[in-house]
């Protein structure tokens, strides 16, 4: 997870420069109070866990047919058939944790 995202998650007003994605290279600017490295690392881990927990959504998105194809299917077959033929297989393949 990105150091800048983690810092801005902790303090949205923070001003800083980061070099080579290394916590030790943070240059705090504009009077920003430095955030301890351990706190930044913990926030990076939290954000990564949050991102990982939503992997099923990203996997589903790539497998669903286009919106146009889905609407065409609904028009010709109805919503109940669309749910069973297009939606359920994708949800079954990538269940919500």
C-alpha cells in the first residue's frame, strides 16, 4: 500500500514528500506534525487489508458481461432469468467473504 495514501488517511491535511516509497525518506513540509513510522506502517497494513477484502468485487466486475449485453438479455429473457443465468454464476464463482 502506498505511503502517501496511508499518511493522508491519518491526516488529510498533511504535506510531505516521499522518495522511493520508503518511510524513512519522508520529508514533512508546511508545518505538518510528523507521524510515527509505526503508525504509518499500521495504517498501510489496514488499508491493504481493506483493499484485499474487496478482491471479490474486482473479480466479479471483470466477469460480468457488458451493461448493454445484460440489458439486452433482460429485455429478451426477463429479470429472473438474467439473475439466474448471468448474475448468480459470477457471484457463485466469487463469493463475498
